[in-house]
């Protein structure tokens, strides 16, 4: 899970015309020429935050993982609870926005075919090369296990055993090891019929009416949007295998992101509701922390002793954090790019540091996503043995994992055609005037598509 913080909490609330202050467009979707580098950078920050989050799992009390420190700390558990409230939901929300932009230039079928073709190879690469070593290291920590890796790998990649559990139940069970690789990476395919309808004339009218309601009553509309998330979590969740959320609940931030990308009035509503949302998020999170402390004192696990009330409060807290983060981020971005979403925006943000960082992040984010957790597990296997304060070991693990992951990306993946193909990076294109113009006007890539690689490597059990 990511562990980045919402931008701009020190901003003064502008009253009463917040929308005018933040210069978010009043209505209508951004043009096809519009570039949204802030979304690309937000995606990169969230994915980079996975290193911060998963490194904390190593030292958290009450959370099992591949490698654990012998003296876990409750403070890291609190940090994990907070980060899990908004980390994965934020990825899905920004993902939905990216899908909306990507689908402007192609029909739904072509979009689905392109995503499957691009993501299939990285998904297989992760399952074959990156996931087994983590489970192998976990087994080596058990007494009496001395199996060589090649034999473990053959047992682990038992295709009949995998198909026997994965196809009917959605769970992977092979060689006595269980995990869940199907973390809704296909979600955009499941929702494509709905997205296709929302792009049509009738769907566009429905989106427009909803956006108008959000423009008139932003807080009430966004509060109503929390209800499906709360009900889903109360009935089905939480689930430790999918980031602490019931997987079905991710449908809603993904759908909401698509709607936000369809009409800029939703972004205006987010900006206007950011302060009430932040207050609600803090209050709900405090309630969850107090509830968790009471359950811990009674010797009961959150996952078994708190539903359905816990799930409903978690749904409220998670959605409130999303509104606050997106509201503050949108306000900050609007100050730097006041014309975004207009017809001129496509030419206004193609230069400068932010777009350059966004272009780099677009290539790096998927390999980083695939590599970061095996790197953390390998580094943690050595660092937890140190006789040092837990804060120092955690800081060392984060720094080493960041450096090693980026080093592997730069040295072994980014520079070679084969590894670019295996990790889902497009081939290098020869620079040309036409190519430069095309890159400047192309829609922002989707983030949710990168969830195809989210195997059990992205969950703490």
C-alpha cells in the first residue's frame, strides 16, 4: 500500500467561492488535447509509496508477511491501518480517470485488446520470476526446510494445481502455498460495458445531470457516494488479502474516477469539499484506531471481530481520505496549471519539469511496481538480523529498497529491448517532429491498467 500524504494541508480555505479560487473548470470534460501530468505524478508517488508501506509491514505487530522483524512495533501497525484506508482505493480512482482519458481516442473493444496485449507479458513475468522467490524465502525461515530453489519453483508453478483453485475460486494454491494473484487486475474489462454506455448520448446526459448536482451540492453528493462503499465493506469486508478491503469495494473508486474524468465539475466539487472531507477522514480514522485498540485489548482480531460496523466505518474513512487528497491535489495543480481542462491546456503543460517527470514515471511505474516487493523481501531478510533500533532498520530498508529497485530498473530493464518487452514498456521510438507532436497531444495513460501485476506480492497476510 502506498504511504504518501495529501498535498497542501496548510492551505487556507477560501470562502465562499472555493471553485473560483482554485480555478477548476466549472463544467465539461477536459479536451482530448489536455495533458494531465499531475495525475501521472500522483500515480508515481503512490506506487513509490508502496516501498514505504511494505517496508513497514516487516516491522508491524499483528501483520504476517514474508519476512518479519523479531520485535515488531505497534506504531507501524497504526501507520499501516491509516495507509490501507486510502492507498489502493486511490490507485483505482486515478486509474478510472486514466481509463476515461484513454477511451476518448479509441473504442472500448480496441482499448481492451490493447491493454490485454500490453499487460499479459508483465503479468506472466511477475508470476514466473518475481513472486516465487518471496515465498521461497518465507519457507526457508521455517525450521527443517532446505529445499533447493529450482525444486521449489517446479512445485510452486504446478499448473494443474493452480488451475484447480484459481479458476473456480479465484485463489492460488500450489505446493502447499496459498496466495491470491487475482487482485482485480481485470476490473476495467468488467466495467467496459458500463463505461461504453456512459460515453454514449444517454450516459453523457446522466453524467451531466450528476455533475450538475455535484456542482450545486458538493458535500452532500460526495457523502452519498460513500454509501455504496460503506455497504459493500459492511456486508463483505474487510479482506486482509486485498489491501484490507473487500475486492468488490474497489469497483466504486474505479467507477468514480471514470466519472471525475468525464466532467470537470466533479473536480470542482472535490476541491470545494476537501476541508469537510479531511475533517470526516480524521474523525473516522480516529474511531477506527480506538476500535482497533479495544479489540486488541480483548485479544480479538480486526478481521474477525469488527465487521460489519468496522467495514462501514472503514468505507467512510477511506472515501473521505480520497475526497480530501484529490481535492487538495486538484487545488494545488490548478494553481500551477490554471488552464488545464481547456482547449489550450494541451499546449500549456507540455514543457517544464512536471511533464518531464510524468513522462519518465509513465515508463518506470510498471517495472517499479513489479520489482519493489521482491527487493524489499530480499533486503529485509538481511536487515531484520541487525542489532539496531527498529526505526534505524526501517529507514535503512526503505532507502536500500528504493535504491535497489531504481538501480535494477535503470541498469537491467529500461535500456534493453527484451526486458522492456517483459516488463510492459513500449519500444523506444525514434524522435521526430511528428512523434513529438503526437506525444504532446496523446491522452494520459491509465493507472489502473498497471494493476494487472498486483499479485499476492501486494498484500500483507
